[in-house]
């Protein structure tokens, strides 16, 4: 450790460059992890609020709530601790000044998936809805009338709730009658029994339904099958893993070049009786110090950046994930130092001094 610290102090510029590169790589890794978590939350916020075990959809729906079509009568075939029916449709909603994509949920307000209102009140009359507070950032407010692109119905925002986005779209919660009017228009009365899914809390997933036309899907499986969810996460995670490899290569190149430049010095030290293990530990300790400083600075810069980002940027930093990635970055940096260690072990003192 003494040798490692002493060399860092003596060659500040060289090692500052290594720290700077590691800092930039870790900064990018941490930011990408925050972006991955933020985008993941955009897709699943409203589903996570259910705190449900599973959702029951039709077998032919391919695990998509939008493509599933059930009737309220089929609730009688479900065996669960708690049951909540839900209808879902996508639309474009506008208040005259702003337009945005929304997902409309038709629910019963006395069931467990009813959201907690953070501003305003609950829906009582016809076409009243509780909106995701994400809409407030776009200029929507309590009392706004929403015109829908797919329906002649006009909805009124009577309240807001937090963390309510589904498949990246803000959610509007209304009663089932409102959902039927929006989806079926004049045929709403004829389709008043129609729903898209049944959300359940149960002790055993396999015993929820015995109807062959229905499928009980674990919530995590349902989320993974949301359009684009898995592909998006795989893309961002692949970028992060690729950066781990880049980090190891960068450290390996830097340290190898520095080691080659100091071959004669290492030869003298080995001729004086300093062991390979001592020199190897010094290189590993040096790498650990450089990587730890670079990762720590990148971590702090990421948190500072996150504090100044606009709310429209879907970034959410998970400290546990960032800590794990930080440890991995330090580990791959140390792995990159192996080439330098092998070079030191192979140094012949006589040849190094004679060269």
C-alpha cells in the first residue's frame, strides 16, 4: 500500500487521467441505471400500487390486458382472498391547451385497486375521473374537462393520485360506467358487463381459477409482457454491461503502459529482493484506490445531476443498484490490472537492468 500511494503522489497527472476516465465511465453507468429504473417505473407504477398477486385474463389475450375481454359474471369463478375488476382502454386526452396519451381504467371504488387521492376528491358523478399527478406537470388541473380522440365522451378531472402510470401513459381512474361509455359509446348499456381483467390477491396462484378459457398471470410476468418493457430493459442493461467491459479494458491499457515504462525500476526492486507478491499487491492496491476514487466521484456527480434534472426526464436512482454497480466497476478495474501483474511476474531482473 505504501508503494502504491507513494507512486500516485509522485505521478499525479498520470493517475488523475485514469481516475477521470473511470469517473466518466461510472458516471455513465450510474446514469444509465437511473434511466433504466425510471423507464421501468413509467411502465409499472399503477400496477405496483395494486399490491396484487396476479391478474386473470382470457387465455387468448397473450397476457395483454388490452386484448383480454371478460364479463363481470366470471368473477364468480375466481377463488381469491380479494378480487377487483378492471377495464382498460388507451386514448389521447386534451383540455384545450394540452394533449397527451392516457390509459383509462374502469374500476369499482370500493375495491382494493382504488387509488388514494392526493388532491381533490374521488369520482362520484358521470364521467368523473381521478388522474395521475403526472398530468399536472403538463398543465392539467382539477376541474379540467378532457376531450378524447377515441370517444365523444367528455371526462372531468375531480382529483389526482400519485404514481399512476401504465405502460408509460398517465392513468385516468373512473367507474365502470364511465369506462363503458368511453369504449362502447351508444352501445355502453349493452356491454355494461364487459371488463378486461380481474386483479386478485391470493395465497396460491394455481388455485385462482379452473376455467380453461381464463389464465391467472403472476403480476411480474404480466409486467414483463407489457409492450416494449422487456426490450427496453435489455437494451439499457446491455449498454451497462458493455461499459463494464470497456472499464476493464481502459484500466488494463493504462496500467500496462505504465508498467512497461517502469520495467527497469521493477527489475531493480526485484534484484534488491522485493518479491513478486509484494509488487503485485501494490499494483492491485493502486488500482483499487484509483477505481474507488473514480467511482465515488462518478456516484456523487450522478446524484448532483439527478437533483437538477427536469421532472420530464424519467430518471430514478436506486441506491442499492448503484452500490452494486459501483462494486462491479471496482472489481472489473482490478481484473484489468491482471495484465500488469503478469508482466511484473515475468520480469527478469538481469535483463531489465541490462536493458
